[in-house]
C-alpha cells in the first residue's frame, strides 16, 4: 500500500495567463482510509477550462482553490483500500480528487463505474462524463435544438464543441458549422467529426467567415468562446434563434473585462433567446444522456478524440496548454 502521495497545490493566484509558478508539486503522507473512506490510485485525471476560474479568489459555481492546498478536479481511479462496505477493493470510481496520484475520498462522493467492453476510463472525463453532459443538455435542453436547425458551435475541435456538432448532426440538423483555431483542427472537425463546414477564426473576422459558411443564417449558436464569436453569431441569427451560453474562454485569462457584443439590440427585433447554464443544473438528464451517448459512442456513431499527456509532472503544462488550444478533443492526463 502506498504511504505517500504526490499532489499539485495552488502556489499563487495568477494575473492573466497562469504560469508553472502558480503551482507546486508536493509529496504528502497518505493515511489509511477511515470509516467511509476509500484509498484510490488515480489512472487518469482531467484538466478543464473552468479550473482557470477556480484559481481566482472569487465566488463562483465551483469553489476557488485555496493557496497552499491541493487543486481538485475530476479523476478516475481504482480503489486500493476501502473503509466502506458499499465500494469494494478493485472498483473503478469517478471522483473529484484529481491533480494527485493517490487520493483519499469519501465513498459517498464517488460514482462507481462499470464500463462496457472497450470503453476506456478516460471517457468518463470526456464524452461520457461532464463535458458530454454539458454538450447534450446544452444543445437539447438549453438550446432547444430542433431537427432542421442550422447550428453553429465554437470551440468545435474541443471536448464539448466536438460533441455538440456530432449530436446535432445525429438528431437531424440541417447544417452544422464549427470554428476552431488551426487548419488541422478545421480538417478534423469536417473530415473526422462530419461537420458540414468549419473555419479557422484566426483567418479573418468571425462575422465574415460565419456568413460565408452559413449563407441562410443560423438558428442555434452553442457558445464556448464569447467575445467576437458571440457578436458574430448574434449578427447571423435567424428569427427566434437561440444561444446556449456555455462558456467564454476567450476572456478567461483577460485582466480587463471585454466589451460585450455591440449588437445586442438585435436580440429584440429578432426575438432571440440567450440562455446561460451550468452542467450541474441538468443532472436529471444524466441517465438519458448515459443511455443515448453511451450507445452512440459504443456503436461508433460519435467519434471521440483525446489528447493524452503522460504523468502528473506534465499536468500543469497540459492545463496551461489547454487554455491556449494545444488539445484536439478532450485533454486527458494519464497517471498510471
Ligand atoms: P476544450 O476542449 O474546447 O478546450 C479549450 C479550447 O478553447 C482550446 O483547445 C482552444 O481551441 C479554445 N480557445 C482557447 N482560447 C480561445 C480563444 N481566445 N478563442 C477561441 N477559442 C479559444 O474545452 P472544453 O470543451 O472542456 O470547454 C469548452 C467550453 O465549455 C469552455 O468555455 C468551458 O468553460 C465551457 N464549459 C462550460 C460548462 C458549463 O457547465 N457551462 C461545463 C464544461 C465546459 P482553439 O485551438 O480552437 O482555439
């Protein structure tokens, strides 16, 4: 049984883009699990854009990480020792004790996983986990997707965005358009994910590229990016269009708040709906999501891509790289 764990702590809060000096790798003593606790060996952990918000000392839907304390986040691991009758040694569990190689976690805060044949544990951090439910609930509930919609999604080569476009296509979208930050990602989105069109937002104004890709306008915009993308999408919206406001990563490292879209007045005349959401609002959809998307993934109808980085020592650079666009598909850290 291991007696120590390696874990990543928040060393200092960043201003602007995080740097490696904001984190510290620490070795700590590992106690035996007490009653109701599990000792878990993490196999994979997640780095996600929302963690940038947890580095700030500001109230939010996810509590801030504390300086000098371990970072937290999603991980999947194997139970090495159990102080709880309900969870056996050897079980595979999804839990919130990421950013470390071993974790002591309360047994009532884990989800015991039973992956189907061929389903890798990392999928529970991506397509079959939080990003997957974000895409599913954001598109179908928040965005009120209807067959025949023309859908635009930003961050289209990322974990959430790549799923949104594929889900829309499977449910009968008229046209699915994506934006991403490189020519390779644009190719991935059209050739591997089956989007009808995509563009590199570095190639020119988003509004111009979007109107070329969607000459008949868009009915639903799934916003992962905010800023110029949101303004362009509002400008391209058809009557009674809908925006599912999922994230605004273009501003996460910004020191000043960006100006809002300058064309918000269009919301009135076009009767648009802009609705923000947090994935946990839609936890009640988890069983339907697991059934539907589990089947799509198992049967290959949804293409899943991961960028896998090896080792806890590389987790910080992977996280910083995620915010810069180093990933295609879900960014995963392999720990064992
Ligand atoms: P991704 O896998 O999409 O990774 C982040 C991507 O953001 C990068 O790969 C990069 O791709 C893109 N990006 C970075 N900076 C910019 C920029 N300035 N302009 C445009 N794109 C940029 O992450 P996720 O799929 O996990 O998350 C996508 C979004 O969804 C985020 O905004 C996140 O906060 C949000 N989210 C919201 C949830 C909710 O409950 N509301 C839950 C989960 C995620 P590129 O190379 O294309 O620039």
